[in-house]
C-alpha cells in the first residue's frame, strides 16, 4: 500500500488518474478494485480525490455520497471540469509519468 500512497502524493493538482492505471504501474500490479479498497486507508494528507474511475467517474459516491460530493468539489476547486458526471479527458495525467516525478 505504501507504494500506492507515494504515487498518489505525486499526482499534480488539477489532474486525475484512474484506479486501474495506478494499479498497473505498482511494483506488484493490482486491479483498480484493489486500489480503490486501499484508498480507503490512505493518510489524510494525500490528495485522494485525484484518483477515480478510468472512465472519469467518481466511484466512491456509491458507497459514501458525501465523500463523492467532497471529491467533486475538491476537483472543481483545482480547475477540473466534468461533462455528464465524468471528468473531461484532458485532465487525466498519464500514470506512467508518476514514476519519473520527484517527491
């Protein structure tokens, strides 16, 4: 899980990465579903709201509508826009690039 949290911390403000995309670049690859479960345990200082479904949808709102609303609000505050409840494609950051970013 620690490797996941290191990557999430690197996601630039105003961008998002899909659960599955992050799972594929971890040293021990995991599915997007596993990434989603691990995200429930992330430290409070991580930008958890920048991780969402690969289709741009907010997945947490099914489990916790308030958290889903908070995620949407935080993304909008960073300049991210939505179209039909999905983040516009232009805001997706390539997960592989997280591997080359410094801390």
